[in-house]
């Protein structure tokens, strides 16, 4: 029987276990340039005993930023700064993928330079507010991407992936979940286009397919993961019946020999089973345990074949040595507000950590 503590080969690298640290926004790239800091190198190195670390969301372009103090991978300075992080993780024997996250309509002009505004598949504002340096602000109506801008955005993802490899990452995870740009193209309430990038399932999956394909061509499919969250309502997403679009998406991506598919699970475990069956490669599961943090019971998901790897979020924040604690059956520190919230610096006391 395979367990979560057995090794697995991912992206051509042998991982010590199948325990993954899920990506979680921390907003610690303080200062100009959206560059990683020494604090971030320490944070990831402390957690390097995970079989795989997936970073917080990293914007692939300036306009892809949707939260304060999140890091990028689109300048030479950012590449150099990320090398400090990846070296720290590798020195501890760990493996680390960069999560590339374009937030799309989730953001605010005050977070962007040079008069930029958030962009999206369609000019549809999200309900709710975003945190900025001046406090919470209502989401604005984004600018609808033109055909040329879509093509440029695909290229931005590929360039950021190349930068990730230059910065020493073992691979990248593309964020197609939680209501950000790739997810916005997949969902019918945020993608109201009538051209080839919208409409039916084939049109709505096109952007995701082209981004994944471009990144796989840039750095090799074996170093590319994709995260999805079918039916997740986060960030004002509505997918009443996601089965058709995600079945079509997985069918189109199945031949690319990707490193993994990472599912942020919703309450419908039957959908998880269908996607698991449909995906021919490594299947990473971030299980639905709301309102509790994912705990040691999730290890059984590897043992019973529901997943090849299991991802932990909040529990990794409070327990940097989480794999050892899971193997020993505890004890576990419980995440408190100061740990669970990304606003533990610079006064963002209500800024939630996202299992992004």
C-alpha cells in the first residue's frame, strides 16, 4: 500500500514524500520592485521538509497583481531575489514550484502603476472588496482583454515560467482556481465573450489550454502543474455545473504529460472521483475540510488511492515541521489569527491568507 510518506518522482525529481505545502498568499514582498525578501527565504526553508513546496501566488506581469506586497517573476531583480529563496530551500533538501497567479479582475488600480487597471475576459466587476495599502476598496469593473492582449498574457505566463527556472525553481504551478484570471475564462458568469475565447465549453477552456501549452513548451510539461477548483464560488465565481467544461479541459491537457493536476476540492467528493479517474498523471488533492484545517485524516487519501499527493495549507503555517508531526501523529500547533492571516505584517489585520 502506498502511503503519503513514500517517495514519488515529480518533474524529473525524486521527492521524499507525497505531502505538499499548498500555496498561500502571505504579502511579504515589501518595498519597491515586488521582490522576495529574506523573510520569505526563511519561511520556505523552514518548511522544506515537505515533499513539495508550492509558493504563494506570483504575478507573471505587472497588471497581474491583485493584492498588496505580492511578489512577481517578470523582472531581472525578481529573478535574482527568488534565487535566494530557492537556494535556501534546496540547501535544506527541499523541492519548490512557483505558483504563477494572474488575478485578473480581482484587484484595484491603486495596486497598479502607470494608470493600469485590472483586466478580465469580460468587463464584469466582482462583488466585494479588495485590500489595498489604503484599506478595503470595492472591486472595479475590469477592462475586457482584446485578442492581442490575450496573446500577450499567454506569452507573459511563458516568460514568467522561464524566469522561474532561471531563478532555480523545480517547476511551476499555474493558478487556474479560486476566481483568478484562468478561472475567470472558465466560468460562465465572468466570461461572457462571444468570440473564440468564450461561449461554449471549448471556447471557455481555450485560454487555460493555451497558457498551459505555452508554458509546457517553454520549460517542459514535466515541470508544469495546474491547479483548478471546479464549482468554487470564491471571488464571485458561479459554475452551476462545472462537469462539462472541466472534462473538456482535462481531455485537452491529458496529452501534455504535465507534472501534476492539483485539485482544490469542493464539497462534491463525487466530482473529485470523476476528475481523478479522468486524469492520467499525478493527482494532487487539497481536500475539502471546511471549516477545519486539513488534518492527519487526509493522509488516508493517498492510501485509498483518491490522490497521489495531498496538500496542506493552514496547518503548515503553524507547524513548519508538519511532515514529521504527521508521521508521529502529532502534536500539532493550531493556527491562530496571527498565523492564519496574511495580515500579520504592516497592519493588514483583516487580510485573509488564501490557500491560493
